C-alpha cells in the first residue's frame, strides 16, 4: 500500500500506521495489531538495551556503538564544551534492502513513508 506525501514535514511511519496495516492486510483485530507492534518494538529495545545486536533478514542490522568523549563547540559562542561518552544505536541496511532503495530490485510491498493512506 503506497502512502502519499501530504505535508512538508519529515516523512515518517508511525506505530499506529503499522498497526493499521496489520489490521488491514493480515486480518488481526485492532487490539491484536497494536499489541503485536508494541511487542516487536519492546523486544527490539530490550535486546539492544542488553547489548545484543538485532539482525532482521532482508532488512538490516541494528548495532550498539560506544562513542568516546570528545570536544565539541557551542556554535553561538565558540566555547569548547566536552561531549560525554555515550552509547548509540546504528542501523546498517542489508544488501537486498540497499538494492531496493536504489531501484535494482522490485520491492514486494512499495513503501513511501509519510502522509495519509489512500482510500
């Protein structure tokens, strides 16, 4: 199901929209759809919080990366400010996903994120 861009805001796909797509395509009731989306993101979040990488076949990998403390600069004043060490999540798309983004392979489900669902 393609989504049309209807605003100048940054495109996004919300959890509510994912739930609605499960409801429409798979036939789960709306409560089950919402619970399934919430459970998926809870599992993803919990695995990353536990220090595990998350690999989704034909989509990509979510990995944790520790960034060291480094000097930063306040752009307004030019003052040097230390940026604390922190842990960040990175995403690396799979080769198949990269090919779909570049148009090298037809996506089985066209997805243009943002806006409203047609119909």
